C-alpha cells in the first residue's frame, strides 16, 4: 500500500481451517496443496502457525465490491485445490471438536521462534480470525481514529461471533476464540495514545530490549498496521459466509470514514475508559448479539437491534459514499443471527433428530463447509 494512495481503501485477511471431507476432523495441508495455491495466488496465500490452517489476503481494494470479487477468487482457489486432496476449508474461529493437542505447527523459522517465545500459550492457538485494513495515510490521524474506533470494537465482535464450541463442547460463549487469544501478550483493547510518535516510542522500547522484533508482534484488537498505512481491525471472528465478511468490512470502512468526517467538523466520538469498553467486549464475547451491549452515553443496556439502528444512522452517509450501503444494511440481519447461533441450531436439531453428540458435532462442520462454498 502506498502512502500516496486514497484514504478508506480496504483489505481483508482471513484464516481458514482445513477438514477431511469424510471424517470432518482437522487435516494438515499437504505441501503440494500450498504450492498449488501459491502458484495461482502468489503472495495472497500463506501457511499459518498450524499445518491445518491457511491464510489469505485480498489486494488493496477501493470498494467492498472490489473486495467481494477478490475474496471470492481467493476462497474459490483454496476450495478447488483442497478438494483434490479430499479436504475442504471452513471459516470458523474454532473447530467444534478437534483437539489442539493433536495439531502440528508449521516448520518455518517465524513459527519456530513463536513457539519458543510463547511456549504452552501458543500451543493452544487452534483459532482463526479475520483482519480488516482501512487506509488512513496520516499516521497521527491513524492513532486518533484508533482511539475513537475502539468504542465500536465490541459491536463488531458481537456481530462476528463464530466460535461457540471448543474440543467437543458448547463453551457457553459465543466467541471462545478470544479466551484463547487473550492469553498471548500484547493483546486486547489498544491503549489510549495521543500521537503516532508516542506509539513508535513505546514499540521502540520493546524492540531495543529485544523483547519483540517489530510492531507486528503487537496483537491488539485494533492497531496501526506494521506493514501498511492502515488501521487494522483484528477483533472479529472469521466468518463462514462470504457476505458476512463483506458486511463487517463495509461497516468498519464506514465507521472510520464517519469518525474522520466528524474530525473535519472539529467533532469527535467520546473516548471512554478501557474498563468500560472492556465490559462491553466481555458481553459480546459471552452473549454475541443476544443480550445487547451497554450504551455508555445513555448508561443502560440496549438491544443489538436498536444499536444497529443507531449505527446505521451514524454511517449511512459514509456507506453511500463508499458504495457499500447494501452490504452495511445487512447488519440488521447479522444482529438477529450470528454464525454461533446457527451452529448451535444445527447441533440442537441434530440431537433432536436422534443423532448422538459426536454426529451432531460433525453436522456442525458439514454446515460450515456448506456455508463456505455457498457464495463461491
């Protein structure tokens, strides 16, 4: 991404799990599968920490429409080559029943170092996320918008929840992924900072001490990208559905544009204490969209449907300007039904039909395979 490009471009990164089409358990990606994907997609596809994972990233896209075409191409390529090995990708943040103890990590220096540094914490990282980059050229503006956008991170998490099951049981959480990821250092909500130089000074202290190599080892829910002039939103669970991914990306793009638009009018979104935003983060992690979030201005719990109406009013102008109004309007649908709620419904229906627990868990994976392939 060039620093001279336009603001509010978007890029999407997704992590997928590979499953055996017969057993529906996790399966390692054969080296030939990765070679075939990289031959077609070049640097837009890469192995991940675990051998059962694969990561893709779109090009820099001016609009969500552009992102749709690129993301569909990437998903289709991975699915096509995986099928040749009787494998299928799924885009859920946790596999419903596979055990992290049975997974092997990729033998690359980067991942070897990660395992050495983080030991038992990283071994449980059988999780997948999605990252959305929004172009913001000016570094100080990037930090200012990061501070304001933090308020909306729990809303995005609630809409995105796709990880209710872990190692064969319903965890009672809609996003179990975060309970695993939050064990890593340098995660969670970003701190309040006043300038990009303040961010750089903090990172430099850790780099000079040899604690981290660079800012790519800062894994906050929202951060200035280590590679691009973007704000990188990292809080979302990955989405089984292509269209749900695009809706989240469109909402994030419009929120950044809205906050920037306010700044040009000498206005800004109120910055609340991380303690209060973290409470909403927990509510989103625990309940998804079913119990609502705290409206910190009104000091009351508001349903997700009402919160989505308010967000829609805030960003409608910006979604229109970005050409993504159709995608953004789908937040009402997502507020009523997340991937986590769909997965639980599949499980409950399978049990009600007479299947045992193991078969019901496999029915969830089959459902996730179907969702991944539906829009290709």
